[in-house]
């Protein structure tokens, strides 16, 4: 077996141990490899960008990359700091891992700092590192969001004036560039918004107070992001997490969410700028989302927006407004126009739901059912259209000539409620579906009455009249 022995270095006349010999060999090998690479022509313009500006930079970068990686693999993050810092300085475009690992290294240095001043130095290095990462590797949306989260975690929630603007930049850039942002960051942004408004509720010297409407504006942005993500997510675990974020956002927003509070927040803004299309869209969006479309402010803002810039979206809002005013014929006209041309599926879905309501109020049951069915085709995951169809069947029961006093309509209504429960397991939908099945089951015909018509439980039955659905006989005692 080969055995290491201590040797005398002929250049320094010093005796070296086996461990020192290996270290010297490693350093020599690294330098040799780096020089060979450069001699082989790798120091081209592209290579220079990746390995530094000069051959000396390349040698330093190559050596120190190996050194810091050895420490990093052993989780000696403090030991990795000095060689890592040289790599960041000499060849910042070398590899994205410099930044991923750098965050771990710098946070270790922050945690190990003995004074607040020392801690702040490393914190500022971390902030600068994120800026360099964006400069050399892009992905600004994700990196800005990470940077904001680092500030929040390292400085604490009270440092909201530092991290809120960074979250805000990430979200706004995500929207303008149409780059996806993680659901966690959308939620953290809204949480930061509420803290930011509270922290700046009162004006200070040179700094105006932050208007509470910022919470409402950002709620609208974040809700749209999270709902879109939930609609597109196919992984059940991830979908559950997004649903939790949505619930948390609603909880944070609840103090601002009443129709009266929303109207108070936006009434003065509307009066000051009644022709501001961006403001009108904000007002109608949030009042629509929070089911405040019966408010007078919603009527005024909707009419003004449709007057200034008519579109399928404004036609839908006009239809909702007319429906709330019980102007059902006008509502139908607007909503038919909107549903035909709307591109946004969420708005199209809502247009068909309200169109169904308007037809129902006009006792146009077949047309109402058709509208609800169109809504269910747009979003097959929702139970709402089936619940509305169930109510429609129950509402028209007295008009059904079935020899049972219209009781067969409740079989169809019951079927629709069960269908709603089976396809949509959201707590709100399940609760409503259970309520309807319980209610409609009480209207099933008595066993004796059905027997008189030669009807028995489980027998196939087609409901007469406009309903025309195939179902089965069910009775009660």
C-alpha cells in the first residue's frame, strides 16, 4: 500500500505534511488546468465574459470556484465566503449558482455577525448580489420577489417600507411583461400592502399618508393572479396551497371589504375624476368582485364607463346594473351582447349566470336554463349553474302538469343539486347543494299518490312540459 511521508520542500527548505502536500498539489493542478484552458483558446470574447476580463481573472475565478465549492459542500458557509466573494467580483457572469449559493453564504455571515454594523454590511452585500443576478442572468420578476422576501425575513415585518416597494416592482413587472410569478409572492405582496398602508396611515414630514384604496387596488390585482393560478393548476397539492393563499388574502382584506367601506373609499375619487377610465375600471372591478353591484356608485361608474368606452365588458356591467334595477328586458339585451363577444372566460361565465337570472325573472325558463348551461360549459368545475337550474325547476313546479301537482319538477331539481355537489366540492357549494336536496326531498310525492298513478320508486320517468328531463320516481311516506 502507498504510504505518505513528510517531505522537505526544495524551494522553501520546509517540511510538509501529507495533507499540506495534497493541498499544494491541488492548487498547482488548478492553476495548470486554468492556464491550459486559456492556452487552448477559451479566452474568447464569450469566455472572457464568463471567466473574467483578463487571463489573471480567469485563473482567480477558476481557483476560487473550486475553493468555495469545497467549503460549500461541507456546509462550511463561513469558510466559503472569501473565495466566493472573489468569484463574484472576478467573474459575476460565470454561473447562476454563484447567486443561489451566495444567498446561503451571506445569510450565514449575517447570522454569525457580532455587531449590528457588521450584520448591515453583509445585508447590503446580499441586496447588491440580487441586483447583480438580475444584471447577468435576468429573471427579474422572480429575483425581485426573492429579494423582497429576504428583506422581510431578515429585517422583520416592521421594515415594510423597505420590502413593500420591491414586492410592488416584482408584481408590476410580472403584469407588464406577462411573466408568471409564484403564488407565494403574490400573497406576500398583499400582506405587505396592508402593513404598508397601516404603517403610513398618518403623514409625516415630507411623506404623505398612504390612501387605504391601495389595499383595495392591490387586492384586485392579487385576487386575479391567484384565481388564474388556481384555474390553471392541475396538481392537487399546489392547488390546495393556492386556495389557502386566497383564503388568507380574503381574511386580510375583510376589514376593507364591506360595500359601505368600499363605496366610502372610492366615492370621493369618482367625484374628483368621473372621466378617468382607469379609475372607473377599478371601481367597477372591485364592486363587482365583492358583490356590491347594487351600490349607487356602481351604477354611476358603470354608466360613465360604457358611455366613454363601450365594450363587451362594459355591456356586461350595464346588464348587471339593469338586472339589479329590475329592468330585466334591458339587462337581457346588454348581457346577450356581452356574452357573445367577451373574451375573458370569467366575465363570460358571469354574464351567462346573470343572463339566466334575468330570463328567470321574466319567467322565460327554457332561455334561463340555456344560459346556465352555457355558463357550465365555460367553467365545468363550478356547481353554481346547476344550483341555479335546480332553483329554476323548483320555481316552475306548479306549471308542470304531471298528475302529481308538479312534484316531479322536484325530482329534476334534486338531480341538479346532486350534480352540483358531485362536480364542485368547495365548502360553500356543498353546503348549498345539501340545503337544496334536503328542501326538495320534502316535496317528493307521497307513496300512495304515486301508486295511484302506477308509479313506484326507481321507475324511469320523463318530466312533462318545458323541463323534459329523464329522471326516476322517488316518494316519501
